């Protein structure tokens, strides 16, 4: 009951001379997770069984980013995570070619392996190891989100797409693939089983969005926080998906949220107030405001019942008063900006070992660099930070458990962010 890898050049001759059956994976689309082996050109291929049953001596082809499992009665006879051509040899021991997964399958194999007797109705199936992309999601009901920028509880709906990847194919086969797809020798698409997992995804999404709110993030930036959301949700789904089912959330892309009527009115009002405040504090906007007011006042003065002179007297009084109001506001803004600048200077100041007070990154007297704050760390993007997330790109602070993958990438999670290999 084993798989023997054979050289590519020997495949054609072996089939012709020994009349061996030959199999390859059936069509696997972008969202296919499980597919049976089929005979190439099965309508006229005399070398393969028409019912998919694989006999002793058959040759099975495996492509990159696939894992092939040989199954009998629902139990796994053998498997390979390596690409190539393999000959089925029932007289040999299971080869268990782990490929990139190393010792990942050790515990699962003991639960689902074949009992050891001679196989009767072997079939081969393929599990897709590529990223399963474009899985759409949307919250059916509005979520509550306290936004510190608007200082209000907003109600919003979120939608977008996510992708997943199968990290442990044997665990995925054991706990996710419906057994009727094995006995029926059928292809399985993620959409056929996604109802349960989309529900769990949305629960984790609600948790992740709540964590963003607690961290003080404004909902305005949610579309640029895909990496941060993914990190939140991978933690939330670790037990449900990765440890129990061998599948893992890979990425999340969120579209702009939609708000209920009350929340949208509040946002529009807040933005209107901010726009008005910005316009009044701008000298050019002030001049435009006074010019517009003066033009309208002159038109009104000409039609004043008390005569145009009385109208123009009223115009002069109004313009003086308006100029005083706007000028006073401008003075207040200048004073506030000066106070803020002074506060910033004091807050950002530091004292060098030579005794010189400085505000820049280097001492203006001796040139020594500003001491690094306690707890500061540098992100991959180059920004220096003191909080848990990078203030420039939003990536989380690296944990103490950093490790280097065989491909040379530094990582902090359970899997390499470059090639997907698990942490040793």
C-alpha cells in the first residue's frame, strides 16, 4: 500500500509496455478545495478504470500546490505532498511523502490511516494548497462602532472579500470534506461549504472591528487596515479554523462601510461643521465671505425703503461688525496655534548629556542623537513607534517569538508570511 515516485521520462514507456492505468487531477478552479483523480481523455483512454477505482500498478500524476491522498472506504491508504508521477504499489508500505509539511501530519495520520488490510476500491483525491481567493462577505445587520473622531456610536454595515488557505490537508479532509464527496467521487468547491465558515468569519469580523474601536481607530480608515484586521481575525479564528480544520484566514479586503440614516446624518453634520471652521479660519475664505456679503448688501441697499443712503449706512455698520468678528476669530486662531506650537516644543524637547536643550533628532551643540524612548521599536516600513501598532502603516509590533524561515524571511506568527511554511 505505497506510492513509488518514478522518473518523468519513464512514464510513457511504463504505460505502453505494461498497460498501466494513468490518472491526473480533474479540473480545479480558483475556489476548488477537493477534487477526484480522473483518466486523461477518459472517453478514449483504454488504460484507466471508468469508475475511478485505482488498481495496483496505476500511475498517478501530482502537480505543484496539490496534495494527493489515496483513499479506500473513506480511510487514507497513502498520500504525497510532493509533485511528480507516482506508481501505486500495494505490496509496499505507505510512503507518506510529507513534502513541505514535515511532521505536520503525524497526529492526524494515526487517526485516519487505513487499517492495513489489502485495499479493494482505492480512489485518489487532490486537495488544493493554493490561496482560495475572492470569497465575498457582508454583515447582514448593522454593527455598533464607537468612533472617537465623531465622538459617537455609529451603526454600519461592512462588506468585502477574503481569502483562505489550507495549512493541514489531512486535518481538512478529516473535518471539513463531506464524506458523500468521497464516496461519490465528486469535486468540492468552497462555496458549497461556505455557509458555516462565513458565519464564523463574520463573528470574528465583529470581534476584530470591536478591537479596532477599543484601540481608538476611526472607522474612516478601515479600508486601509486590511493587514491589521487580518491579524485580529487570525487570532480569533485560530482554534476554530486552523487547529480544528487545518484551514487558515489568509487576507481580508474591506470596502467602504455603509451607515444607517441616523449615523450618516451625524457624519454629514460633523463634516459640515469642520468645513465651516476651516473656511472661517482661512484668510482667503474670510475675504471671499466679506466680498460676497458686501455685494449682496449693496443690492439690498439699492432697494431699501428708507433710501439708498440709509441702506449704505447699514451696510457700513454690518461690514465693520463682520470684519471685527472675523478678525477677532482670526486672532484667537493665531493665539491657539502659537500656544500649540509652544506646547509641542516643550513636549518634544530633550536634554543632551552635554547639557544643551534640543527639539530635533540631534543635539545642536555636540551632534549626539536623541536617546531612544523606552519601549520604542522600529517597523519594517522604517517608522519608529512606541505603541502596539505602527503609526505609519498599521502593522502590529513584532512579538518576542521571532523566527527565521528556511527561505530567509523573519516572522513572528505560526507560518512564514513569504512562503507559508509553518514555524519549526
